[in-house]
C-alpha cells in the first residue's frame, strides 16, 4: 500500500511507531534519512534484496507497521510487494520516495492575529525548512519561501487571499529560495535585506529596519529588525507584535552558524549582539518562529515548530554561553558539515547561475545544516 508524505508527517509529528526499511545505497542513507521519536530504521540496499527479501524479513518485526523507502518510489514498491508475498501485513511504500519527502510542505496554523487574520507555518519536514504565510483582509505575505512555489499559490487560492509581498530573512545557503519565482508568478513584490543582496543580479525591494509592511487594510504590520550574525543582512520580522520570525539566526534548540559565507570570525560579534543584546531585550512572551529545525524532536504533536522567547533563554544552549571566548569557539569550531552544494545554492539565490529543475533538486538533497548544535 502507498503511504503519502502527509500521512508520514502525521506519524512523525504524532510520535507513532513505525519501522522503516530504506533500500537506498549506504552513502545516501548515512547522509540523510527519515527520523522520528518512535521510528526504527534499517538500511539494506536494493541490490542486496534482488535475489529475495529473506535478509530483510529476518530483521523486520512482524508486529509493526512497515514502510519501505527508496529514492523515487519504484524500488520500494517492488520490495514492498515481495515482502507482502512473503506473508507480511501492514506493509507500505513511500509515495514519490525520498525525492518527494524532501519537497513536501505541510501547512499548519500557528495562530490568529490580534488585528484580524492568521499565520501559518509551512513545514518541509524532510528537509527541516520552515516558511510562513501571514493572511489578513484578503492579502498575504510569504516569508522564506521554499523552492516549490505551487503549494503557496494553491493555499492562497484556497483561502481567497492575494499574495502581496514575498520576503526572505536572509540570503539562504542551504536551500534554493522560491521567493523571486513566487513574486513573478503572483505579481507580489520581492523583498531582501540589502546587505545580503549586494551581488544579486535582479531588482528587489530593500528591507529597511523599522519600515513596516502592512497588509489587511493596514491592520497587520510586519516590522523588520536588523539582526546580523548568520549572514551580514539577517533580518528578523516581528509580526503583529506577537510572532518573532527569526530566520536562521535563532532556532528552537540551537543558534545560527556564522560561517556559510566564509566570514565566521568577522560575524561572531554581530551574532552575539543580535542574540544576547537585541533578543534579550524583547518580551519573553513573543512566539519564536524560526526558518529551520534541526531534529524532529523540535516538532510538537501537531507538527509545528515554535517556542516562547523567554523559554529559549532558559532552555536553548546557544543562548546560555556567558563567556564571550567560549561563545566564539562554540560558533566557529567543531561545527556540523556545511550544507550540500551551499556555494552553488548561494549563487543560485543571487541569480548568478540558473540551474535546471533537476539540478536544483540535486543541490538541495540531504539535510539542512544551518545550526551550531545539529551534530
């Protein structure tokens, strides 16, 4: 039987039990795999099972729901059928394979806005990316758009809103921004922090600190706050005075790394000032909504990623390094590997190279690695 990415998202977020047989090759599996609180996973490459699935049956518990996973679906469907023929029940294969898992977006309502309207988080669970749509009075703003723009277009149409503005908190290095493509498809204006956009090849609107964007008859305001450190242009958005969209500088379980543009030593001071200076002076009750998560344990039971700012100053290790030298060492040494193809992704987001769709997909494969504590 087929399992959709939506159904798998529900299993991961709900911390349900699932046993996964991943039949990709060992290198692909070790680089990036499906994870969950109650998910057990084993890797047996497809070619090792062509002569029969007995090696897998010995390792798969008969009582558990089984999901077979491969890169694009075909191999897992074949192996799944073999396992069913061997007498096993509750056997599924993942629709679209890891390719579709990497690209699937699950919209989840974060909450209502005081001034009227709502905010939604689009969870790209297979990649750890988070993007947002703010809706009010028939208008919408999309923030940190993923490469796949159709889900936002469909969602806006379903809710009867027009996308007016598309914003990026910074120049992304771990995934290709769909911001420019979405603005072109919808007629929305595209906004970037100017300090991150010095090398871009296209026109854009400059995000300037304290120059608010208003939607919904001017009732909902999106207030840009300059918070450099992950990049030199990193900008936080305070939405409706309640939600703090922190981009890649502050996550639920970690903080942003300053090295993806090769400027780690230069930007450490900015990073510390943004986190320990600017954020520490903001109200504890603000809801932090980051642009990424590192581990599925950061998702709540609904599949959403958020936290109160005050709680992060208690619980987040990256906000609890009082000694400046220790902080500098933490964010510049022993970092996780840099994201796959991150230089090419930055070039694409600047408009300097125009890879085709298959190349873009290949550049984005694998986990995001924007945080300091994700290893």
